[in-house]
C-alpha cells in the first residue's frame, strides 16, 4: 500500500538523514488523486485549484494528502522545511511540528483534513497556498472579524432561535461578525449587502484560520508555514 510505503520509507532513515528524500522516492507511485474541491460549487470564494500549473506541486500535494490520511507525523514533518513557521510567537521547526501533531488538544490533523477540501492557489512567490481563498483579494473584509461561509445555499436566519424564519441563503461568501459566541449554534453576521442575519456556526471559518504554504527550495518542495492567526 502507498501509505505503508511512505511510512516504511521514513522509518528506513533517521531524522538526521533528511527523510524527505526517502519520502519523495516512495511517493512516486502514489495513485490517490490530489483532493480537489467540487467543480460545480458556486459563490465568489468557492474553492478552486490553480496549483496544477506550478511545476512539482502535484507530487508534493499527493505526498501531503497521503501523510494526512495516514496521520503520519514523521512523514508530514519530513515534508516540512527545517525552519517551518508554526505561529507568530517563534514556534518553528520540524521537531516542533511533529510534537504539535501528536498533541491531541491542538487538533492539527482535523485542521489539515479541513484544508484538504478548501482548494489550492498558485501564489505570487512561485509556491502554493492552501486553502485557495487565503491567497485571494478579500476587498475590505476585516481579516480578524471576517468569516467565510462554507457551502452552497447556506441558510440565513432572522434570529438565533431554532424556530427562527429563514430569510435567504448564501454561498461561499465573506461575512463580518461582531463577536464570536463559540457555544451558540448560530452567529449573527453582517452580510455582503449590509443586512444582518444568523448563520450556523459550523458553516463559518475565520479568514485567518489555519493555512499551509509551501514552495520549492533547491528543487525540493517543502511546507514553509503552517499556522493560524495574523
């Protein structure tokens, strides 16, 4: 199996022997398709994939997808740069990434699962950005209070109560939130037309939530940052 091959490739060498090279060799025969967003999704910020035009990015994304599916922290760390940036407080490095992946309280595997379904953008630096929307012009949206509505025809309600009337729907669009109430089933948001409404909490994603950026260094693709915040 491909995933077992990747794990064995990583196990066959020490961390000091740059396991990413072994991982790359084992990944050549991966046949699992790179996760891609639905081509029929509607909405201004519906996931797209423009990374196919970037040389070498396809193989890297297949390696990444396989590592995430297998929950293999060693392989994922091998795909990261030695100085991979993990936060804005100095957190960095392969060893730290491996440790954080093993910390269940952080939930990083679930974050990576989410990213795999949100498209990929070829960025201006010659690398790739996942999710696609993070590399797009969000206009005047506040990066901290802005939220992406994830999905097509997501209901917009008149109030927070379960029996509140539906007053419309919204598809893959950016809304503004005054304050987040994580324990509430719905959040009050300002819609693109300036009106307000309530949208299901699990359909909203912060514009500065986790993102992964990768690029080719000396011909080898590496994750250069995997972080959230601003």
